[in-house]
C-alpha cells in the first residue's frame, strides 16, 4: 500500500511510518495543513491517515477538498476527538473510517487494509485475474495453483497492474506509486523496465499469458483479457 500520514505529533507520526514501512508499505508524511495540501495535490494514495487538528488548518478542510475534487483515495481519520459530532461530520464528508487516539498500531493496520480492500478489490483478500491468484494478506502469488516467487516490489507492481488493468499507466505513475515522492530525484526509470521484464518472465515460465504490453511513448498496459 501507499500511505500518506498527516499527523503533527512527531512521535506518533514516526511510529506509524516505521510500522507500515516494516511491512513493506510506502509511506509519506505531512506535519501541517500546508504540507498535506501540497502532497494531496501532487500525488495519489491507497489510504490517507488524517488527523483533524493540524498546525495551519483543519483536517476536516482537507477532507472537504479531497471530496470536492472527487479524489478516490481512502481516508481514515485518526483523532483525539471522540465526540459523536466529530465522527459523524468526518464520515458524512466522505471519510471511510474513524479511529480515536490512543490506538494499537495493529488495529490501525487492519483498518487501513480493510479500506484498501473495499476500494480496490471489492472487499476480497484474494485478487483473482484469470490464471493469476494473489493472496493480499499472505502476499503470495499462484499461477494455475503453482506458487510464484516474486520480490516485494515485483508483487506490488503486479497488484498495481491488475488493479489498473486495461489502462495505460505511465512510468512516472508506476515509479511514484511504488517508491513515493523520493522518486523525483531519479535520473531515469530504467529500473522499472527491469522489474517488468522480470515479472513477465516469471509469469510466462509459470504458465500465465503475457499480459503486460508497452505503450510506446506513454508507459505500460496490463491487458484485461
């Protein structure tokens, strides 16, 4: 998953970031209203963890901006405010869930995973595409019931392709999704070609069809047939 953590409390923000990164997720952070607005205007995320009380503005205003622009990112409000009115306002404005501080990081992870499954995979733990089956919880792949060994980045890229099947995705979008905003410093995207080459080779050798096609000058497309 690619996650944006909008939280001004440094200790909590860093704890959440470390917890998700240890599980292999991509995390970006913002510690103020202004920093958060820059992020959401530049990038997309699987889930945004949104504190309500922020320096420079309100998380509720960020949520309003997201929904006014028809942004599809999942939103989980994390707040010390436990009043029913605050919860209802956040949910009525389009937040997917609401978690009151303090909370266990394991529960936060479960809530974020549930939001992502609902939004991207219709609530399923198993992502099935023809002969390819991916267990999103176990992070395993099988082709025609035969286990397929992929690296962490290869698995993330395959899931990203299947989630966007039938669409042309640019190299920049792939890089930004898998590596976060730090990818802006990269000189080129040759490493993406290497990952895609490896995925195609492993899938075909396991008996799957070759679904990934280059869209010259634009990026790549995962055929939906």
